[in-house]
């Protein structure tokens, strides 16, 4: 019970601030490309409830209901090609509207949200 209580308490916390300039770029790209229009990251963007709360997304093992491993590469693939990987998902693919550097930065920032 103590381990579970500690996990619950950690999940209730807001996202930690970016620890490096590269992670700041990822957070800023997340906001600039309006990912926060659908996704909440507590402590960063709390205005939307359309998509999953991504506050601690980096602690998940998989993405897309088990489709991809949750690491930088998996996150970048998911962001860029959501519809190709999981047709009909409510999230649009981003490869046509977000440049590769921004996608990689967003993926790195999301990966460290634990």
C-alpha cells in the first residue's frame, strides 16, 4: 500500500519544468504547435480535456494502446504518423504540419514527463 500511495501522489503532481534548453524547446514547440488544444500537461497547459492527459506520459510503457514502445523514437513516430499507425484515431498525423526538428523536440520533452 505504501508504494501505491507514493505512486498516486507522484501522479497527482504537475509536470516537472524542463531541465535543459533542448527540453524547453520541446515544451515550447508543444505549445507553439497547439498540441495543448487537445492535451493537458499539468503545470504547462491545463485548458483542454479532449485528448489524454500527458502530464506523466513518459512513465507509460507503450503508446497507441500497445502499438509502439514509449521512447523517443516511438513518440516521434506516433506524433508524425498517428493515422498511418492507428487509422481512425482522433489525433491527426503531424508530419505534414510540424517540422522534423520540432517533432523530435516534442518527443524528447514528452518522454521525460514521468
